[in-house]
């Protein structure tokens, strides 16, 4: 949904989506463990990176007996990840946002690759190529861990979906569409194209970072190679194009269709091993790539096309201007005339007072 906000509504070709997602995942690896260990005195005398397994195991044992603290840690980490993602989005967009679409996408793509290199080589962050464990805020749930995690993920996703649906149906959403369709016309009408696009990238990066933090909690550990551009940039692009750009419901549908197709391909791809001249490991990438090309050629609007902007038609405008409401309230025209008459009466009184 965050990529749909950038590309579908604002027309920003963000090929560096992994930048924000990895930022959120790295936040989940850095913040909660150190925070819990520092507040409750866990892992004393141990370095959090060098003795990561021992420290995180002690933290998980503590969280297992404290469900309330675990839930607070989970949502607090998501909030911190959103802030970190917003900062990353601001830093990434500031030098590149004035570039044309093709150069902007290349710049963001390079920045997305840079965060992988930093995470892989900077040992104090993720222990280099070894990776680190992440505290498990759902350890207290026992065998129901994944069910509880699923409920939390669906809750966060639903909240973001409702927020974005509300956002894109406001005047801001209409302005984003106007900038996407013709930024020069929007700029001629007084719209701040550059700052609006920057704010869009910042907001979308915050949402992407939340997704990265949730993925880190689900996995229980982080390696820098887990966050590569194929998984966290190109596949989200397939989902958006498949479901329908500028349609949040279409993106949700595209997510389900993409996931189902990938599971089916992974399940049956061994059947094609005797018929293809390459490893079937790459079969899902090949078939999904062909699907993307077919969609772009035959149905570029996606499974669910963009909904037109609903505005008042002429009959509704005329009714509101000239007709009284069902409750007997005066029409809009009458209210405006009464307000202007009141102001005119006040001005006349001031004029007469000064003249006297």
C-alpha cells in the first residue's frame, strides 16, 4: 500500500522500496533488545552484538512471563520504526526528488542497494554476515504465537488501509493525482509539487518501515541478505501493477492473487523439471515476470481499475445553492447573502460613526 501511495497516486517511481523496509527491520534488531536489557538489567557484562544469542535468549525468557511488557515493546518498536523510516525517506528524497522520473528511480534504486551493503559489512549493526536475533514479543503466546502475530499484523494492516483510503479521498489525494497526471499544470495552479512528493515518500517510507519491523519480529532474526531489492522492491511492484495502481482494494486483491500464484508455482514446479532447460528454482521468477509483462500489455489498469474522483454534479451544486434543505434551513446562497448583508450593515454603522 505504501508503494501504491507513491507510484499509484503520486507518480513517484520508487525502485528503492527496500530502503525503508530494511530500515524498519534494522530498527527492530537494534532498539527493543537494547532497551529491555538496559531497563531491566538483563545480560549484564555481555556485549549485545558479540553475545547476541545469550542476551536475546535471556530477554525472551523475561518476555515470556510478561505479556503486557511484550505488547508494549512490540507497538513501541513499530512507532520507532515508523519514525526511522520517515527520516530515511526524507534523507533519500531530498537530493533526488527534483530529478526526472527515470533518474529519480535509478537514484532510489542505488540507495536501496546501499543499505544492504551497510547492513552486511557494518558489524556493530547486524553482526556482519552472521546476523542477530530479535527479541520475541509473542513468546508468551506459546503454540498460539503465529495466530496472535497474525491478528496483530491484520490489525495494523487494516488500520493503515483505512487511513490511506481516507487520505486519498481528501483534497490531498486529488492533488496527488493532479501532480501525477501533469505536474506542470499542478504547479501552475499553485501546488507545491516538490514538497508534496517529498511528504509522500516520507509517509510511504514510514509505512514500509513498519512492515520491515513486523517481518523482523516474525522471523526472529535478521540477516542483511534477507532484505534485497528483488523481494522488497520488485515483487511489491508486481503486486501493485497486478492489483491496480491507485486502488488500495486492488492492491489487497493483488497481494492475495500474487501469494496464491506463487504458492501454486512453488508446489508444482518440480513437475516441470524434466521439461525446462534450467533449474526449476527460478521458475516462479520467470512465470511471474511473464505475468507482469502480459498485464502491462493487455490490462495495464490492473485487476481493479482506478476509481474516478467523485465530485458534485451540476444538479447537486444548484440544489445546494438555491434550494432549502428538508429541515427548512435556508439555501447556501441565502446564507451567503445573509452573511454579506450582515458585514455590509456593520461597515455602514462604522462609516456613520466615523462621519458623525
